[in-house]
C-alpha cells in the first residue's frame, strides 16, 4: 500500500492541478497512441496467410484513405510494386481488396453475382440521387431489364438522329456563352464543357421538353442533385447536411418535372414524334407483364442524365485540354475534315463521323489516359478463392477493380503517359492490344462481350458495363469535330502539359479552373 501510494501520489497531485479538459485530452491521446501501437503490432505479427497482404498504415479506420484519395493511380502503382497485383487496404474502415491487371478485371468485373455485387456498395450513394426502384435500388434482375430498355432505345437510327442535334447545340452554345465571344480570348474549359454537355445530352437523349427547361431553374436543380455525389455521402448519405437537403428537394422536383412531361404526352394521345429516350421507356414492359411505372421512367431519366453528363463533361474537357497542348493535332483534325468532306465542311452526320478516323482516335486516346471512373467496387457476399494464389477473399471485404491501370502500363501501351492519338493508327506499333475473341454473355439486356481481357476498358466490363458506350462515342466525336471547325486552342503562355486530376468524387475530372487560349478560325481566315 505504501509503495502504491508513493507511485501514484505524485501523479495524483499533478492531475489534481490540471483542468478536466486537459485530463480528457491526455487520456484521449494515450488511448490513440495505444490504438496505433496495437494496429502496428497486428500488421507486423498477426498476418493471415490466406488473405492478401495488407498495405501498411498507421491509423486504424483511416488506413490508406488519404493516400488513395489524393491520387488512386499513384497509390495503385506504388502498392503493386511492393505487394504485387493483389493487396488489401483500409478505406474508411472497410477492408478493400484490389486486384490489378487484366486477370483482376476479369475476376472482379465478371465475377458471379452470388459472390459479389455492386448494389450494396453504390445504393446508399445513388438512390437518394436517382430515386427509388431503379439502378441499384432494385434486384439485379430488374436492373438488367432496365438496362435492356435503355440499350434498345439507343438504336442506330436514334444515334443517327442525335448527331445534328448535338452539333446544333454546340454551335448555339458557342454563339451565346460570353467567354467565347470575339476573335480570341481565354476560357475555363471544365466549366465550359460541363455546361455544353448538359445541353447536348438533354437535347439528344432527354427530349425537347427537358432541354427547354435547362435554360432556367432545371440547371440549378441539376447542380443541387449533383452535390449528392459528394465523397462524404459514401459514409453518411442520410446525414441532414445542407447539401443533402438540397439534393432531396432537387430530386423530388426533377422527378415531378419528368412525370409531368410523361403525363402530358400520354394525355396528348401518346403518338411518338421523336426518338428520345422518354418515348422509348414509356412503352416498355417488364418480363412479368408490368408496364414501367411513370415514376420509374422519371428516375431512369434522372440516372441517365447524371451518369451520362458526368462522363461526357469530364472527357470532353480532357479532349480540349489535351488539344491545347498539341496544336499540331488540332490542325491535323481540321485538315482531316477538309480532306474527307471538302472545304465547305457540310453539317456533320453519323456516317461522316465514321470517316473521321483521327477524330475517333483522339476520343479513344483521351479515354485511355483519363478514364471517367478510376475504381469499380463490389461487395463480397461469399468467400471467393483467387486461382493460382493461396488467397481467399472473405465476405468482410470489398473488391476493387481499376481498369485504368492496365491502360497506363508499358506492357500494353509504350510510353503510356504520352497522349498520342496516332498510337491507334492502323498498323502502328504503339499499342499491344491484340484482338481477343471474347465470350458473349446475355446478362438480361442482350448479348454483350464480357470484355475484361482487354487492357482498354474505359466503360467497364461484365454485367455492369456501361450501356451508353455507343452514345458516348457519338456525342464526344460530334463535340470534338464541331469545336475543331470553330477554334484553335493552345495553353496559356508559359504553361506546359495539362492540369492535374480531381479524384475527390465518384467521377475523375480535370482540376477546376483549367484555362486555355482560344482563337476563332473564321475570324483568322477573314484577317
């Protein structure tokens, strides 16, 4: 007793002279240090040989979240060098297993539905934005039917009809946007392309009524709904935060707008007068004989608008920023149009786009370096062994595929960091993507290639492969060809290369602002 008193007495005297706040802070600091020490000991001495190696991290729960969030690709390549193609890292408390390379893409993106699914990962984030009963807020079988409805609405005839609409929207936008007036000037490309692609996507896919509303309050609602993809909503989608309250209001108003358009069309007799997606979905029926409810049509249209606009906005911005670094390629694109179409440059058509090979290669090369989505995740529901390894992925883990990694390695693309559209020229040696005969699978929306064996997968693979791929190429190709006809772009004086990437949300995009110089071709020719 005397010894204990002699040891604790001085400590008790010190604590009695400190405020409660200081004592609590010291206790928390000691507890935190203890957690860090235990975390390090667990990683060092208690590794499970039947699970992939865990990326070393100091702080429990946080794990590698910060280094992954700053630049996923730097993180992936650094871990690949140390741990190989298969490793696990802690992402906000979730054990996330990454499997890189074409084998990893096949393993995750073409995995069996009973073993891993996307719904449990993405539903909390997307359902408040898109609405109930669609995409990830329904059984996978129903989602596959919905994808079939949308895919069959993107017919060759529809795609043909969209080209002049997109060209007209780009031309009209350029005439009215203040930053593009005059003979020359500067423009913040991400902001310009974000606004432009809202108009092109809404006029083509969404229909004339929806497009007319984007000149007023609809654009503000879109912005508020877009904030629902904030990174914090992966963890707290239900939190009563200001941006979530605006998200919920915007979702309700946009859904109401779509249902009113559908109602008006039905009351007018339901006679189709265009090839937009609303008409297509209005006539669709599920396998059990149930017509698609109007509210689900509305929610699918919101999903189409949000998903399509994000990827097109980002990719079109990257195309313009890359062309600003290579004025020679931009001039070559212009000369290609003159060579193929003649000096009068007739209005663009779907058939004309197919003849502009370099124009298509610019889109393809940009998607190679700047894939719209850097990480594709699946929730493990059953233990999954990885063939050829001692590892089995348990249901406590999340799987992560990163198809963008394979498009950035020397093995498939020599000088992978270089943006070079001519690497896709016929007979060129700058790609090693030999054609692979892919197995065809019907996931419920028609036969599609499983596709995961290719190192070039900007639109994913498997049952969740993007069904808007054909539309994306048409939209991006039309926007690029139209802008090339009107402008020459170059970096600001003293600026080299392109701006960095913002990885803070579900979709990768250029950091904002990213300003370039522009000069009108017509004005230059007149002078």
